[in-house]
């Protein structure tokens, strides 16, 4: 009988080497730890890293939305600097300092813009005053026409008193007074944005060589050549775009000036300049915005003149789209009209009016840059290239087979007799052939 200890358990026997044999693991030992899995050591650090990445993404997204306006202004300034780069480089090549050349170019643009805005403002102010002074006459003629047409007894005094004491006019005055502050804020914001664009474009144009040198200093020589090539293409395409638009604006302004002068519409020179600039430098809707002002002023002279102006604007737009613009843009921008239209829509969806303005030179630059790296092959001489569908092998077409079947059909009018004659000829020919055979034998 094996001895037992006080707890009633059999004591462990020592092994031959004098060591105690391993016993069964307790519930709190390693087996218990395996039954309850612990959290991996990398999980807390992964969670902290994930939270840090999410926080960094949110911070970056917030910062990007805050500086979106500044980035758009820098983009506009960059394209403006590309547009005046040829003039500045030409003046700098003659010995003038680049900063002074840039200042003179901007001064000329500022003087031309200020003069145009001044003339346009004086014209609009004069026309508004004229319309206000002639409003009673227009109202009297309208009242007389309504009284004669509908047999009413309307008077201008009653209508004026009703308008002055109407709730609509009171609410409109209150809303206008409340919106004065918003208009002032927008005007100040627009001036600050214009100043920002002017400063950045001045720095880009004046320090163009330094900017290119700084950009190329962080690139290998092969990449430097590609960047300089892309920069040169962008300068050529942007300048070509503005050059073509300037020519079309000149032609459009002269054509509309001749029409307005022939109709004896006041301020015809200023209106011609307005139509030329707005119709060419505001894509898609510029033509309609440009034609609205001459139509309004022509209406004050004679309502039929406004109709003539509308007809001329529509006809000239078709002439410009299908004859003038393709010839000019093919030599300067070299972009398909459908691609230009699609790029304007995409630019408007992305950046609004700014995107619509810079979309065409940006796409033209990208197209010219990629064209230098896309491998092209000679097109084989195949009628299908020209849009002509070729025949499959030597098999005749459907119309040819139908015509052949029509020619092979039996003649009309033979009827059943022709059928019997055919069947009667066959047995008569067979005995004749048999007789010839027997005779030969």
C-alpha cells in the first residue's frame, strides 16, 4: 500500500536521477492563460496609428478647404504670368531689367482696363439716366395702348401712387438696404483677390528664370529637360490662346460697331469694344452677355433695332464658330472644337468661371506635351478609314445577290404551260440522246 500524506494524496516518487517528475499544470498556470487569449501587443499601437492618420487626414482636408481660394488665385496668377511671358522676355532680351519690363506690361494693362471701365460706366450711367427720364413717356404710351385695347380708364398718377404705397416696393427697399453691407463685403473681397492675383503674377513673371532654376535644382537632368519643355509649351499655348482671342475680339468689335453705327445707336465704339471683349474672354455664355447690352440700348432708340441686333449677333456667332475660329485656333492653340467645348464644361464644373477661362490653354498645353511622347504609326490605306464599309472577302453584297436572283427568275406570263413545256422537253431530249448513242454503237 502506497503511503499517503496528510492531504490524502500519494507523494510523488523521485526519479532515478533524483529529480521530481513534472506534475499536472494548475488552473492558474500556462493552460489557464491559453484558455483566455490576451490582446496582441501590436494592436494598441495600430489603433493609435490609425487614429493619428484619421486626425491628420481631417486636419489636411480642413486646411485644404481653407486655402482653396488662395490656390485658385495662384493658379490664375500663374496663367496670367504665362500670358505676358513673351512680352516680358522680348523686352528683357533688349537689355531692360525683367522687373521693370513686367511693371510696364502691367501698367499698360491697368491703363487699358481703367479706360474701358470708365467709358463703359459713363455710357451705362448716361443710358440709365435717359431711361429714367423717358420712363413717364413709355408708361403713358403703354397706358394709352391698354385703354384703347381693353377699354379701361387707367391713369399714370394712379399707377404711380399704387406703386409708391405697395408692400412689394417697401419690402424691396428693406431687402436692398440690408444687402448693401453684403455688396460692400463682396466688393472689398474682389479687390483683395485682384490684388493677390496681381502680386503673384508679377512675381511669377519677374522671377520666371529664378523660379525655373529653383524647380530644376531638385530634379535630375532628364527631368529638367522635360519640365523646361512643358514650361515652354505652356507659354506658347497660353500666349497663342490669348493672341487668337484678341484677334477674334477685334474682328467682332469692328463688325458690331459697324452695325450699331449704321443703326445710329449711341456709344457705338464702346459697345463694339464691350461685345468683342466679353464675347471672347467669357466662354460659353459670353456671347449672350455681350449682346444683351447693345440690344437694351438699341431698344431705347427703336424696338425694331433691338431685333436687328439680335439677328446680327446670332448670324455672326455662327460665322465665328464655323469659319473664323477654326482657322485662327488651328494656327495658335491647335485644339479640336469638341475638345475645347468639353474642356470648358469640365473647367466650369471644377473651378467655376476661372476654370472655364483657363481650361482651353491648359488642355492645349497638356495635349501638346503628351503628343511629344505618344508613339504614332502610319495609317494603312483602307476604305474603312474614310468611313466606307468594305465587303467581306469576295462575297457579293445583299443587293447584288437580290438583283442576280431577280434576273434568273422565269419570265412572267409563261404560267403552267411553260412548266409543262419544260417537263415535256426533258423526256424528248433523253430518247434523242439514247438514239444517238445506239447509232454510234
